[in-house]
């Protein structure tokens, strides 16, 4: 069954983009195929797509051979997604709901890749949830997500610069994170105010002897006052300043100069 072009589908169903739901749609099939290729060969793989909207990215994932489960909050999109399900029999399951209230792990028995072009606030909240899990490695095998370019740069940032902070440590201490593709604002309908970028994250080995919660507390204290020296910013965390000399970390340094290994070592010594 051949599908009508996305723009026609949207016009036929009166799917005007809702600002409240952060809707900025992608229509360029070539671009969507490139996004769907970021996680690698998807033939027969489980994919969780959050926010399929009218289904542009969903089509690309289905063309790539994925078994897609899609969570969409906007009921107006459901008839369009049902047509897509008919066109790719047995490949698409659609769940109506708020992705912030549905756990991906409850939807799959098997490992799954996550791919999404989400509203930025929802994307950052989910990203933090997915990376903060206690169980590691997680059931998801990769996260391929659209962010504002500025947020994407903070996720992949290296120590030493002003973009390096809690988000970079969270994304990199037990995962690899890379900026996979920049996406020009003009690619979206309607175009957002800023440029976007796809980030791709894959789980790596978790360092031993350190809890995610303690690392979170360390980065929260250190970056909470990022302009201050560690001997000041870490005062909020009992034992942290005293632990620095044994780790060979100069208390006069500022948080953004510490490597991720140094953050992990500090969290381990307090765990
Ligand atoms: N994936 C489509 C595309 O690339 O053209 C639509 C992207 S649009 C930026 C974001 C989509 O996420 C919209 O369809 C919106 O309704 C949906 N959405 C927003 N908040 C959501 C939430 N909390 N849970 C599930 N879907 C959500």
C-alpha cells in the first residue's frame, strides 16, 4: 500500500501544529531516513518512538524494518498512525498517552532502541530519566534524540569549557554520547527559533563501587556553584572537601575542569 505525502495527510486530517504540545514536524523523507539510520541497522529490532505526531519519522523507522512502539499524546494523530499501521502490517503498535508517565521497560520484554523527535522540555526530562536508572546496563540499547543544538552540545561537552556540566557527566559516565547530526531549523514545520541536533547515546560499562545517586549529589553540589572553587562549592556535601587531597584533586579547581573519571572517583570515595 503506498502512502500519500505527509503534507497531504496533515492537510486532510487538519493537523495544524500545536504550540502547546511542542509540535514541529519533519517532512523531508531523505532527512528522516538519515535520522532512522543513526542507530544502525534496524531490521527486526524493537524501537520505542516517543511523539510520532503525523508519523514522518515513524515511516522512516518502518521502512528501515523496525518493530515500532510509538507513544503519542495528541489524539488527533491517532487516525493517521492507524493508516500507517495498516500500511506496515504487524510492525507498528501505537499507544496514546504521556511518555513521561509510561516506562519503556513496561512496553518491551526484549532490548529496544529509543528514537524520538520530541518537544525539548519533554526530551530533556525523559533523557534524564533514562540515564538515571539504577539497573545498568539498561534495557534500552541506544537513545537517538533530537535536542536544541545548545543542549546537544552540553550533552557531549568535554571538561574545560563552559558547556561542561551535570548533563555531560550524566550522559558520559557510563555511556558514550555523540552529536550525530545537526538539523537546520528550516527542516521543521513550523521552524523553531533555534537550530537542532540529533544526539546518539549507547550504554557502556558502569564504573564499580559508585552509586548513580551519589554521583548526582556530587555534580549537583559542584556545578550548583560552578564559578566557585571546589573547596567552597563542595561544602554542601559532607566529607567531600576532605576527600579531595587523597584523590589528588586540587580544592582550588572549579567543577568544569574535573574529568568525568575524577567525578566518579570522588563519588566512589563518598559512596
Ligand atoms: N515525530 C514527529 C516528527 O518528527 O515530525 C513529530 C515531532 S513533534 C516535535 C513532537 C511530538 O511529540 C508531537 O506529535 C507531540 O504531540 C508529541 N508529544 C509532546 N509531548 C508528549 C508527551 N509527553 N508524550 C508523548 N508525546 C508527546
